[in-house]
C-alpha cells in the first residue's frame, strides 16, 4: 500500500510532464506549418516588402532601403517571416496552453481564463495592426519632413526591423491595458473605485510611457498615449461585467452546508 501511495503523485507528475511535452510539440508543429506556408507563399521577400511599405511610401519616389550586412538581405526577411508565422500560429499555441490547463480548473475558473486568453491575443494583434496601418505612415512622414535636403534618407533594413519590432511590441502590449485592469479588479488586488480615482495619474503615466518607448516626435507619442488612456477607460467599463460573469457559484456551497 505504501509503495502505491508513494508512486501515485510521482506518476501523476510524470503524466503532466508528458502532456506538457506533447502540447509544446504540437505548438511547434503549428508554428512550423505556418512558417513553411509563408515560405511558399508569398515568400520572405514579399513579406518584408509589405512590412517596408510605410517607410518607402514616405521616402522620395524611387528611394530604396539599404543592407549594410553581408547576409542581411537573406537573414532579415527570414526573421520577419518567422515573426509573422508566430503571429499566425498564436491562436493554435494559445489553444494548446488552454488544453493543458483546462482539466485542472473549475467551471467558473474556465469562464475566467478562456475570455482572458482570447481577448489578450486579439488585443495584441489589434495593437500591432493599429501601429502598422495608422501609426507608421504618419510617423515616418513626420520624421522625413524634418530631414535636411542635403541628406539622402536610406534606412538600413536591419535597423528598420529592430525599430518596427519595438514599436509593434509597444503597441501590442499597450492594447493589453483592458485585460490588466480586469485582472486587477477580478483578483481583488485593486478596487474598481481606486482605479477610477487615479484616472489623472494614468493619463500622465500614459504620456510618460509613450515618451520613453516611442521616437522623440509628438505624433508617435500621442498615437500611443491616447489609445492607452482610452483602453484604460474601456477596462473600467468591462471589469464589473467580467467580475459578475466569472464569480464562483454560491448555491452549491450553501447546499453542501
């Protein structure tokens, strides 16, 4: 009897490790399939050309970007393809995480985790799309208008990739503000009334964060700070509804008593 009771937790731990390994392998398969599909169509070069379009549109006609590294023309498009593949495979990866965690959750906990996982991924992608389609064009045009006529603007493709990754990451994380607000209220870490009372500090903090993570121009700073403030207000509106929808049922506890 003692041997079986001692082996029970160990076997359970090993089975969880096996399950985790299988979920990780499936996630990697999904990422690999997305990457292979993008390699076939439209291809790394076309993906990078699409990513570079906001910068090229702000440059004089006929201008191109440059590559200062020997293998940069090959390596940079491959990096971009891998990043896009990860974004495409993100729903599948999040599903694997959910499938691994879900069996150990109560029903009301599943109602808590599933919307957070889905909304956080959707908001992150919305932040990246907002940055690419609405922010990049205005920022690059604003910056290039300040360039002296004696300077020929020819951005390096590797520096450009680092810039857009940092900007997209900043906007993607910024769009997670409603999720952060909802989690703080739902977990009881900060009361909703307290979050409402510090609105003015949040606005100031949004502009400070925008000044730190964006280029030193007013267009990109306002483009990050204002959505951050609006999304904070959205989180304040959604938090009470989310708390009511994900509360643990009290009828079962009273019946057991």
